[in-house]
């Protein structure tokens, strides 16, 4: 057993992560970020849970960008093929659950 306290986690650079678990090809990682990620499309589903801080999730559908504000406790689910990018508002800690090796 292991215990993680998200508010105490800080990485050396944005989007570095603490590996939490790997289960049947699915990775669970806690990320620390203070700057945007990059536009990307996952080849599988992704669950993105804000543990601490706030994140604006930018999503692109049919060429139109929409912004979804996420606060601590909010969860975002992306289907395979959904184009998106996370923009933390200051420091944020995020739990990401996705297929191992996904972008």
C-alpha cells in the first residue's frame, strides 16, 4: 500500500508525474503543471481529475475551440480521438488515468 497527498507533490518541470499505479495496461499518474500542455489526441480514453488548483480544458470539435473550466474535484473524460489541451491557471495537480504510454 502507498499513500499520496496531492497538495505536497511538485515536479521539477510542468507535466512531470508521480506514477501511482498501473492496472491491466492502464496508467494512473499524478501530474504537476503550471503551464499549458500541448494540443493532442489520445489513441484511447482519458480521465482527467483536478485534485488541486484550476485548469481550463480547451477542446476542439469540428474546428471550433471551446473552453471548459475545471476546478478541484472536477473530472473531464476524453474519448479516443478527442482533440484537447489543458491550461492550468497557476499551479495545478491532476490525476490522469489513461492507456499506458499515451501522450
